C-alpha cells in the first residue's frame, strides 16, 4: 500500500472511530499477523502510523 492510500484509509478510520481509530488499526494489524498475512499487517501498520500523524503529538 502506498503512502497516499494509507493516509486515505487513516482519515476514513479516524472519521469513523475518532480517538479509537489507532487502536482499531492496531487490532486489525495483530489479526493479520496472527493469520500469517504479513503483507496486510504491514499495510495496517502504515495506516496506524498515519492515524498517529493525524492525531498529532501528545495524544496518547
């Protein structure tokens, strides 16, 4: 997943879940890792990092 796509997913997830969006992305990442889908887990990690940037510093 490229950075633009990750940012789009992050914005959508943040709009839908607010401050819980990062936790949601982390949960999806762990589920993918558990299923052995490391490529998709990496994508969710990129989304999680993009959400962290959207939230800004000192937000948890």
